[in-house]
C-alpha cells in the first residue's frame, strides 16, 4: 500500500535516513545533500545518521522545480 507521499508503509511525518528517502523518491543521496546545502531540506541527526521527513523532501523538491 502506498500513501499520498508515494512511499510504501510510511506516513508523511515519518523520518527516514537520507539514503532511504532518496531511494524512495528515485533520487540519489547527493541530490538530497545538495538540497540540504541550499537550506531547502531540514534534517535531524540521530547519531551518525541524518534523518529527513518525507513531507520536507516533497516540499524541497517542489521548491527546486520553481527555480
């Protein structure tokens, strides 16, 4: 079952590791890192892992396409 964010078994408020979020959106991890570098994608560090909210990824991608 896929939710309205396009990822299976996750709510939009779920936090995923950056690489897992990238894979779920069909992107490279580097793409999400660039969005973070531009300040478009907030994240939370959990130990060595950086986690991002699915909804934040969607918003960052929407802002990127507006440029």
